[in-house]
């Protein structure tokens, strides 16, 4: 028996990778599709369950491969129905994912790294530095674990139905022809812990598994990758996965401020970042989402709104305003409601699509920038 450290975790493999892996063992190609479906559509955890595969092949596979799982160590449910999951990784690190139900449509925000190397001043994850990249399996397993939880404990709809549509709902593509149940995950956003573009080697295969028709079957228009602005990696993402949605955390409208609050800007200043956004291959009528964390008294004036509009106006855009979520040990303050409303109105009046994110999950520290997981070493 090979010890599991040398066995292959099949959840690290895309379907073409699995075909190659099996071909290397002399197996037919169609076996890969069968096994892939067992893993992602039946949530199989062992080869024993794969009843359309011969006993001898199942035994052979168990010798060389395994199917990893993530179990949530804790699930917290906020007063607005937001659920925060803490996942225990094999090495003792922990990462978080957050499920945000809006009008019975669930957006799942997943992590791509334990910690983050980008060091943005306002972000709690960033203060923990990078502990390590998540594997492809750990990224897709967050989704699978939440699906399992939802199947067992579907959220109940709040009586008032919540406010507005989800940030990542495409209004021109209502339901893809199938009924949504409260136990379905509609949108996946890589906006949890970590900088996904700093871990593309594992993030790209994970997204391929998410959007594979034999895999997790998400529509590519429902998967969004958020970046602080790693320009060469944005180009790679556009080349390798031209159909996913791009969100860019802009957060400042001058290099002077952005250099200070987002160190990545010293490497890729605003002009280069916007050129990369412009060059991103957006299918159809899709837009780049610009995230803008509003820091009280720092970047929340109408002058900022005016500069923001000027910067993004030649890129198909929508804007997510995120009032800063305060956390301990960080000097920034939340903006006033009046500042948020005035900023929002300035953009709306000029026909920009704007969503101001209400601070969902705040009572369980699940809001943007409040995820800390549990990090060892690093
Ligand atoms: N690393 C990626 C994705 C994870 S961060 C990125 O930076 O885009 C997800 C979003 O949370 C980013 O837009 C970031 O600017 C925002 N954010 C970080 N800390 C925050 C805080 N304390 N309050 C509100 N938003 C925050
Ligand atoms: Fe990393 Fe994003 Fe936080 Fe910046 S905002 S430190 S890139 S997780």
C-alpha cells in the first residue's frame, strides 16, 4: 500500500489532467469522465461508491489515488442569514468561506490562500502575511463542503426577501432556465482570504473544475475573480480563462494614496492596471467590476468619485462600493452614511452601475476584509 502522501489527490486534477493520469496507468479515456462525475456530481469520497466501475479498477485506484474532503470545523450563522465556514486544512491552518444569501440566491465567497502577501493597509487578512497557497483541491473542496451543508440545512428566506439583487447577478440572464432552490449556490466569488492571482497555478485548474459540465457545472458568468491588480497575472488569466468575470480592487484614485494603502501599486501603478483591465477579454456585454473600499476621511469625497469616474470611463464597468469594515488594530474608520450616499449618487447620476454593499455578516466577522481563519507558521 502506498502511503497517502505519495497518492494523487484526484481533486487537484482537471478533467484533461485526470485523463492523462489514467492514460499513464493504461486506462481508457471515458473512465476519467465517469470518475470526475462521481467526484463532483455525486460527491463520492471513496472509489468503493463508484458502482459503474469494475471492482478491480476501483481497488487499483485506491492504491494510487484518493479523494480529499474538507469538513467545516465551525459554521456561524449571522442575523442576516450569512454563514461563515472555518475549514481545517491538513497542516492545521484554517481558512474561511462566506455564504451570502440574497433573495434566496446564494453567493459563495471562497479563499485562495492562507493569509495574503499583498499587505493592503486596511485588510485584516493582509496583516497575517502569506502562510501558503491553497491547493486546487482545497479551493474546490470549500464549495463542495458548503453544498453539502446547504443540502442538509437549506437557508430559510427572510420575510422581506433582502434588498436588491446580488452584486454578481447578471440581470440580463435571469435564471439560466432552471429553478433556483435556497440550497443552490448561484455565484462563486474568489474574494475570501488571499490574492487569487498570486496563486494562479492552483486557481486556474480549480475554476476549470467549477465550470466543467462534468464537474461542478457553474456557468462561467457566475464565477468572479477579484484581484488587487497583479498586471502580468491578469494577462495570464485573460489568456487561459477568458470567460470568467474580473473584479479589480481599485480603492484609490491617485497613485499617491494607492501606493500608501496598497503596496502592489508601487509595482503596477493605476495607469498600468487600467490598461490591463482594458485589455482583458470580456465576452459579450460583460463589464469589469471595480471594487472601491470607502475609508472614512481618506478616499470618500466627491473629488474621489469624480476621479474614479474619469479613470474607468473608457472601460465597460460597474462599481461596487464597500464601506470599510472596521477591525481591531487598524486605524481606518468607516465612512459616514452621508459620504457613501453622496458618492453613490454622484456615480448613479452619471449612469454608472453602482452597488453599495451593505455590510453583510458583520455580526459574525464575515464581512469583506474581516476574515482571518487560523494561521500557523508563516
Ligand atoms: N485579494 C483580492 C480578493 C480578496 S479581498 C483583492 O484584494 O481583490 C476582497 C475585497 O475586500 C477587496 O476588494 C478588498 O479591497 C476588500 N477589503 C479588504 N479589507 C476590507 C475591509 N476591512 N473593509 C471592506 N472591504 C475590505
Ligand atoms: Fe490581500 Fe486582497 Fe487583503 Fe489586499 S485586500 S491584503 S490583496 S486579501
